[in-house]
């Protein structure tokens, strides 16, 4: 019971943390410091509650009747909740330290207090979502989280692009919420209660409908393609520490919703796992393909988040398929990989977004084409970006490798199932993972090279300087988390396996012996690889300082005076891969118009728009905006006409009802 009290106290403190800043002067940073301190205290209390719950090994419930006519204040802390509560408490607390310099109240008096208030409300809303075990309470917490994210991400609402991204987000998230309303209404009619507990009364057809509504409703929040339309704009235009929380944590609330609902449904169908495998493959491959073609550093990271959500869906699809066939080893490997990737992505993607904020703070642009040569001017930032890039590319010895390794093992173990009686295309998920991996490497090789290597491409880049220590420290904390899980993943296995056992049907315990042995070997190999890298670095550094300088110039390929125009740009680096996947990304090429004897200066430009948003949703809304005003002819403000409309509607309904 103490763990629930601590978590509830944490939620209250987080939700209220930003409001004390309004007691201070508009240019004073004291209020921001107080708000950050409250965020850290609230997060610390919440983490203490989670640790107590993990140590006790007991699922704790609290139920209290409230003033609403439906549902009750019913919350629960179990291992599955703990898995998602940890990033909810850790990432926003790291982000609030980052914001002290990145979004100082002294430099942002017009929106700093509002941002702090909704930033804390976002963290508290996400924590309440995870512990809510009543549909009414869940929807309230979901709306708190959604609205707080809207106001936090649109802090710079004087910018038209920010406002547009915010409206796209709020429309998309409420379309998803409508699906959740339908899902919970069906749940209430089928089970007779709003309590989100296992119910044997659900029919097979009802489970199918609930599953579809859950995937669509929560898929909008998670960023599953094609429900991702809000994500790139919102992440790109939000303050970087808000982007880190939205990408690293808030997207996982959609993942949590799908996992939680599938744990409550008694009848699992084979097509559930197959559909999530297909959705995961499409989301992962399309997300990273579009990311490669981006020239905006934060939009690139946003599409990379979509790719990682696809990877998580692959693991969940594998677990659902294993659950259908009663293969506990496949359930364990698939869902363990999926849940561990939730942790991993929250660490390395938050690290990369905070890193992007430091870069933007230094060069005053998000355009990759205006960067270059920052490695010499921002060596600490460059190193931390490299750590995040290695982790997100699933390369050892960092954490991204561990979760994907579990999924690969699950897909290969699936080959041992009798293919005549099983869904034999499931192992193609390993092919999807194998496709996503090299593309992610290409994406972040391009990003690192374009940002940190070569010559400076702009005046701002040439004048850039290293980020302050207050910006570096939060990134160091997240990078240490990536290294810790990468080297000692076994320590996280007990909680993850307990969460898997909560997800599986009652009286079905999943063994973690094979995973433990596999992760132990990863620890040995990762430690050995890290020592090899350190030894190589020491030897190289020693030779570098002992070797005499050569009088020969650098080989310049025949160019005596190389400039930034002679090096690969962001677009040219990814052009080959973009063309290879042009059937997915559908790039738009703007060829130069050359005419006359003395043509004007022109340039070639290749843009990779969002296929769903820019080529489908926006044109449809433009057509609706053109034709729908014609319907206003029926809105004349005359009461007798409205009575006539009601009468006609009733007559039509009576005819249909017969």
C-alpha cells in the first residue's frame, strides 16, 4: 500500500510542479528552479514507490468511490505498470534539468511559466494513465496527458508552423480518443463494468472488435503508420526537452494501451499477431526510409521514433502469435524484447533529442545543410550524439542491441514450430528487422557526418561553441543508462519477465532461462568489445602524439582549395536509399529551370514529404474546406426549419428501424 501512496503523491507533485513559478516575477529564474526541484522530488518519490513495488513482488490495488456517476477511482501497480512508470519518472526529470539553461525563464518570459506548468502536468498525466484501472479514470488521465502535450509543444505559438503542427496533433489525438470511447463503451456493455480487469464473459467476436479499436485508438498516440501524421510536426516544433518526453515516453503510452488491453482479452486470434507484424514491418521500414530523406534534424529523429515503434510492434506481434500457439518461449522473447525496447528507446531517443537541442542552440537552425564541422567545436556533444546513434542502430555494446537480439532469437525459435499448422510467414519479421537495421545505420551515419564532420556549411556553424555543462549533464545521465543496460541487461530481466507473466493468461508462467543465458553472454561480449575499443583508442592516441608531423599536405583529390560545396550534403548522402524506397517515401524533385542565354541562378532540390499527411490528409481537408461551406445554406437561424430537420430525421429513422 505504501507504494501506491508514494506513486499518488508523486503524481500530485508532478502535476502541480509548474504552478509555483507564477508566484515569482516574469523574468525571474527562481520560479523555474523551484518548479524543477519539485519535478525532481516528485520523480524521486515515484521511483521509490516503483522500487518498493518491485521488491515486494505484490500487485497492489486501491479502489475508492468518487463523485462521478460511473466508474471509480481504481488504480493498480503491477510489474507491467512499473515497466512504464520508470521512464515516465526518469526522462521528464532529466529534461527539467536540461530546461534550466535551454529554456531559461529569463530568456523566455512570454512562455516559460506556461511551458513549465504543462510540462509537469504532462508527466503527472502519463503516470496516472499507467496506474489507472478504470476506464473513466483512464480517459480523464488520457485527456490530461493529451492537452498538456498540446500546450507544452506549442509554447512558441507566435510561430505559424508551430500552431499548425499543434492543431494537427490535437485533431489526430482526439480521433484516436473517439476510438477509445467506443472501445470502453463496448467493454462496459460486454463486462458490465468500467473496471479494466480480466473478464471471461467477453465473446470471441467482441474481443476482435476491442482489439481493432485498441490498435487504432492507441495507434494514433503511438505513431503507428498511417496514424502518425501528427508526430513529425509536433516533435520538430516543440522545445527539445518536450520533444524528448513526447518521443521517449508519451509515444509509449500508446504502446502501453495496446499491451494492457491485449492482456485483458481472453480470446487471442492468430490474425492479431500477424496484423501487428505487418503493421510493425511497414511502420519500421517506412519510418526509417522517410527519416533518411529529411533535412530537418528533429523531423529526422521524429521519423526514427516511428521506426522504433514499428520494432516494438514486431515484438508484440511475435508475442501474440506465440500466445495463440501456447509457445511460452516465443511469448517471453517477443514481449521481453518489446518491453525492453520501450526502455531503450526512451533513453537513446531522449538523448538524441536533447543533443539536437544543444546543436540547435549553438547554430540557430534545424537544417542539416547549414551544419557541418561541429565535431571540433562541440566535441562533447559530438561524442554523446555518437553514443545515441550507436544505441539506436542496435550496435553492441549499447542497449539497442539487447532488445533487438531478443526479438531475433524469438523469430528464429519460431522456426521450430510445425510450419504446417502455424503462420509460417512470422519469421519474416526477422527480415524486417534486418532491413531496418542497416537503414538506421545509414541514417545516422548521414546525420553524424553531416552535422559533425567536414567543413562548416554556414557562418553560424563556424561560430558554434560547446554546450553548457547544464545541457551536457542530462545527456551524460541518459548515455550512462544506455551503456548500463547494454553491458548488464540481466539486471532488468526479472522485472521484464514479471511484466510478461502479468500479460499472459492466468496460471501460465513464462520461463526466462534461455533469455538469461543469452543476456549473460551479451554482457561478456559487450564488456570485451568495450575493453577492445578502449585499448585501441589508447594505442592510437599514443601513436598520434609520438609520431612526427609530416610535411605533406592532405590528399585533396586534385582540389587545391576544397570548400563545403565539395562535400556530401544531407540530401546527396541519402539520395540512393531514398530512390531505392521511392515507392514508399514518394520524393518530390524540384528540377532547376534553365532557359535563355543567361539563365538565372537555380538549384536542384529533393524533398521527402509525408506521404499520408501531405499527399492524402491535407488534400482531403482542402477539398472539404472548399465544398463543406456549401452546406451552410441549411443553417439559416430559423427555428421552424430546424424543427423540420428534426421531423425529417425522425421519419427516416423510423423507416430504417422497420
